């Protein structure tokens, strides 16, 4: 563990001193700027790691208001899905996460209808009528489920069984969902199944493995539904780089598009398919910023310049704006003396596609508000 990680771990422990989570094992994932994903060691299982373990367990609620057209927050499908993290009142050692929706003007923020347990990574179907998300009834279990439900919470249906899953992405034609996952995850490492990037029919069926291997994550469909952008992490949890690749949906034509020794995460294609926006951090620094590049990795452009965390970017449907999460609302004292940048104080922002005119969308004082989709 680096000196930087040790420092942040020490500061973090003052907030979650007795939280039952392996902070050492997951901290290096957390400081990279996004909710941690696949474990790095042999025999590891897919779990909702530190950022999700931090955010605890217990979900429920109602989101949707209005009755026009496709039902969403405020009666509009043009809403932001996000994960809201908060301290449970009266107990400073227990946190919880709920999947919420908020309109892009910041109005009608509500929790979604959702089953009990840990529910994360919600994404809209292309037509806005359904939502896919990851659910985990017991966070100590190796298994999690890819669920699909109607936008009003009805017709809840599991798509996977005997899997650990995370980071779903709905194909633009609505027929398939890509995800990172492991079949038959086993904490002992004795009978675990293949791990990597999978694709499953959105109507249900057998998943097929597209890319096999630990370290693949964050599959994101191209607008033409023929390719995926994916992230490949290399190194152990204390010395990690991550690069972006594109791959055909059948697993062929794997092409690296970054190779500069930085850490890339959460790519998203522009609506016209010509550019990819992502989060990027250097190996030396723990701050994260939003970048954009051409789909071949050229013309890399930094859109934000903040000493904390600007991460999880998502294009608007017209390509004119980018949604992201940031701790830029935190004070200098919070960031510098507490060492908790990106761990708390994350709120939702929108900026123009060139990085200008960043404005706050939602911040109700919760520990984190991290967007997962925008339709």
C-alpha cells in the first residue's frame, strides 16, 4: 500500500472506525475515482467493494411522480439515475445506499421502487420504459443478480443466476445487456467459474462470455451496437494502471486505445459514436478528472481540472452536455485536512461538452450522489 493510500485509510478510519469492511484490501480501488469493481486476487469473488460496502445496505423507497408518457422521475424519461449514499440517522457507523432518480433541473429527486438489499448500477433501457440494475440480497454473499424491471418498479425479473455481476450496459437497440461478472463465484477459489465481460439477451437467456480474464470492467456499448468500450486494469491493488479498449460484440477485434500509464475508468460513447468521454487519473496523484478523446484514443482533451474527484461522466442524448459527479463542493479544509476527497461530498453536476459552464444539479447533503445513467 502506498503512503498516499495509508494516509487516506487513516483519515477514513476516523469516519468508519468500526465498519465491518476490509478497508486495506479495497482502498486502492476507491482512490482511483470510481466505485470499485472486480477483485484482483485469485479466488476473489465479485462483491460490492469498499465504496459500495461503505454505503451499506438497506434499500427501499418510491421514486416516480407524474403520469405522462414514459413514467420516470417527475413524469419524464429524461431523468438521471444515481446512487445516493447517506449516514443512517442516529448511527454514525452505518451507511446506506439507495438508487434514486432526479430530473436534470434538480427537481423530483426520489428513490426508485427496488427490492431489499444492496442495489446499484441502475441503467435505463433505450426507450426509457425499463431499468436494469445489480442487486445483492446479502452483501456477504459472493452472488449478485442482474435485474430488469419496468420504470414504475413492476415486473421485476432476474436475468442471471449463480453469478456475481456489476456494471451493466444496455445495447442501443434494447435487445442485449453487457456486464462484467463471474460465473459461480467461490470465496475459496476452488470452484469459481469464468470471469470477464458477458452479454445476455435483455429478454432473458444464457449469458455468453465476450472477454475472459480478471481485470476487465466497465463495458459500454457504441451507438451502432456493434462494439463495446471496455477497461482493462493491470497490476495489483496498490500499483494499478487501467487502459481503454474497444472490442466487437462477438469478442473479436480487441483494440487498445490508451497506453500512457494512467488510470482510465467509466467510458461513455458520444451519441454520434465519434468520441469517448471517461474519467482519468495519474498513477502518482489521487485526483480524478474528466477527459474526452476520439474513439481511436487520439486528440485526448482534459475537460475538468479539479484537485479532487470529477468522475463518472455520461453524455446527454444530444451530445451537447456531460453529466458527472464531483466533490468540488467540499471545502479546502475537508479535502486537505480530512483526506476524504471522493469519499464524501460527491454531488451531481452537468457541464457543456467542451468542459465549460459546470453547474450543480443535485446535492442534498448526502455523503455521495454518483450518477449511473442519464436518459
